[in-house]
């Protein structure tokens, strides 16, 4: 008999044997009757300030039917009848059919996952990526960070692994699609990720691990019959009578009937190509703001109290929200990187944005998070009165670009980050100096009010101090702001039907963050998985 037990509570320094003991106590049986035990989920509960943080676990146990167990109606105990907790996603193998080879564009989480599933289905997909493989991309990024030398095709945003390669590698998601999330996480484990990501409530990898996992992921695609081409840029689309006929890569057409377009939301040229080719796009709301950095030890103290520094707790994160109060917009934190570094990102000359990354140990002295203010299409038409037709749809990108260009200039036009102590930002004054200790030394004092629109600065000036008060003990005096955070999500959506296909180009499957339906590593990968399933059904129906 298999039993799922919720809410096994254990102290921070529990040992493996304590899980068995606690499970036996919960079902009121002897430990010797439990023949198997598997942890399904593990989270840290630190909500009660007066008590020590503890682990809360869900476990599955195996008990002999003959044990004669009398289960009470404890809501935390549930008999599992036969079914697997995470049933496998079934991918049919349709190799051998006369099917045109599908093309996947973009080797970020979405494109990688899509290509793997298509390869497993026997469709030998072709995966196209404009940037370099991880081993070449790393020195390209390093020369951008050290000297401000930008390679417009291989950078923090473009190249194998996509936008998330130089990241915190947080694997949290709001996706309710548990099985596909599980499938993606299991694939990461197969490619070298620690098994803990399958059970932790807030799993993360860090950039050092991602750089090992992503090439193994590519290898898996190739072993299953896929082909990966780097330095190959998608430049156009051939559509005839609303059906996809081919795509243009480096000036040459590749014929195909199905293409998963997973180019992320930094590929602004791709939106332009699609708009000019008549692919239906829509504007969507997004958010802009600043990235704030504070000493990690203050965050740990605020979250863990006297238990800060406990090795099982690691570096603490936070999520803060301030609701819209009728007069002022909402503000929320995004992509918090405990023990991480603020980084500059760019994919074209003259445009600069920030983000955060960390290594698996998350042991850096600072934590950072974006503080974002929502914007929607009604915020920018006035700024772009000339915008009409396709350019009207792309005006959110123009809005982002204008901020990024101002940031580039404010940082000294060499991809140094413009930065300001929070105290200067709140007093609306140009900072003279930045703190000597900061995570991104290649940053310059700048008046950040000159970078972001007034309504965003006004909201942040009120919201940040209020939000920091929620993190008791974190002082605004210790906070440093870097500008700007503009690419938390796409300002454009590539309109899709229920099955994920473009509404007006049959055979085109926009996927991932750039399609405007996903955000973050896991949700983009899950979206890629679904796009691959849709291509498999599309191919089966046609042939
Ligand atoms: C620095 C940073 C840190 C982040 N940290 C996290 C985090 O910790 N957790 C999290 O969940 N999310 C994080 N994100 C967001 C996350 O990386 C994205 O949500 C995710 O990568 C989106 O996946 P995607 O596959 O849809 O697109 P992308 O990852 O953007 O991949 C798109 C790929 O397409 C390629 N491409 C673009 N145009 C073309 C073209 N014309 N031809 C061929 N190829 C093209 C690009 O080179 C790129 O490799 C972070 C992002 C950044 C930038």
C-alpha cells in the first residue's frame, strides 16, 4: 500500500533517519513496517518569527497491506491507489512517416525543450541559434562585462542556453502544469542538475551549473536525432496562402511546414520581421523599474532572525508587493537573486539594461531584486504620436528602447551601469560617489531620474522605502540602485490559437517568453514542450 503524507515537520538539522521516524509517527506504525520512503516536496517554513524555521515535507511511503494499519481521517494522510504521483508525459514516436522536418528557432529553455521532444518523437528537428555554443559564449560575455565590447549576436541575451544562462537559475514557476514542469526538471537532472530540484519548493541552479547542464541538454537532443546549428540567424518567413512554407536563415530559405519560434523577447528584429510579414501580433502590458542591491546578511537576518547563517537555510530571498492605492501604481519585486550580482545586459549597441545572476552557492555578499512598476500600452502612444500600423504594435519596444538608450548614455556610453544610492534617488539628487563595496564595480554614479519616466520614478520613490520596511532590519541607507530593469517580460504577444499555432499562419508555433505567453525558465520550457506536442499532432493530422 502506498501512502502520501503531507506536513511532516522537521527541525533544520534533521538527519535522514528522522524522516522515517516522523513518517511512522504520523501514520502511527512501527518504522520497520515502512519498506520504502520517498520525499516528494521540501520547503522551509519561517513564517512564525517567534519560532525556529523548520522543514515541511510531503513524503510517499510503501507499507505492506498485511500490516493491518488503521488509518485515521487525518487530512494529511492519503492512500495512493495505483497511479503514479507524476505520470509520464507520453510522446508518440512518429518517425518513418513522410513528415517535413520541423525547425525550432532559438536555443533558450523553450527551444531546447521543444527540440528535445521533437527529437524523441523521431522527427529529427533542426535547432537554429543565432549565437554561440556555451564554451564560446562565455568569453564573449566576459569581454562585454570587462571591457564593454558587445558582440550583437553572442551576449548575455543571445546564444546557447538563451537569456537564462547567466542567471540565478531560479526554477520557481506559477505554472499549474505539474507533469510538464516535472518532465523539464527531470530532463535537467538527466543533464547533470542536482536531484534536489525535484523536491525543493524554491529550486535554483546558478550560472555555474547551467553552463554544464545546457551543453549536456544539446547532446541529448543530438543523441535523439536532432541537429543544432549555431551562428544561424532567422531572418524571414515564407508564407503562402496563410501556410508556412519555409524560413530564411542567414539569407537562405529552408523549406518546412512547421516551425517553433522561440526567440525570446530580446530579439526585437524578430518582431519587426513578423510584423512586416503580416503575422498577427498584439501589444501587452509589461513592467519597468530599477534593480536594488542590499547586503545579503541584512536580508538573512530579516528572514531568518537568529538562525541566519544556518547552513541548511542558505541565502534568503524575498518577494514584496505594494498594491495600487488608487493614486499611485503598484510596485513589485521580481527575480530576486540571493547572494548574487547585478549584471549589465545588451544585445545592440547603444541600449543597456540590467538583470541579476548568481552561482549555485549563492554566497556573494549582496542580494538584489528588480523593483518594477507595471506599464501598459496606454502609457506610450502619446510619446510616439507618429506610431501607426505595425509600428503602433511595436511601440512598447520603442518605449523600452528609449529607457535603455538613456541608461547607456547615463552610464558613460561604454556599457557601465548607471547607479545611485537609494538615499540620493529618493532626494532626487545626482550622486557624487557610489559605495566602494558593490556587486558590479563597472558602474557609475548617475541621476536615475533621467533614465526612467517620471511616473515610474514617482512610484518607486514612494514604494521602495515602504516595501523595505516589510523586511525588518534592512536599511534604505545600505541600498544601491542600478538602472534600468526593462526586460522582465515581453511588450508584444504573437497571437496564438488554442493549440499554440499562430492565429493567421498555419504551421508557425510561437513559443516561450518571446511569444508573450510565458515568463521565466521553467514556464518557457513548459511552453516549448507544449509547442512540440502541438507540432507532433499537426504533423500527424497532415500526413
Ligand atoms: C540575466 C538574466 C537572469 C535571469 N534569471 C532568471 C531566473 O533566475 N529564473 C527564471 O526563471 N528566469 C530568469 N530569467 C528569465 C529567463 O531567462 C527567460 O524567461 C527565459 O530564458 C526565456 O526562455 P525562452 O527560451 O523563451 O527565450 P530566451 O531564453 O530568450 O532564448 C531565445 C533564444 O533565441 C535566440 N534567438 C533570438 N533571435 C534569433 C534569431 N533571429 N535567429 C536564431 N536565434 C535567435 C537567442 O539567441 C536565444 O538563445 C533571467 C533572464 C536574464 C536575462
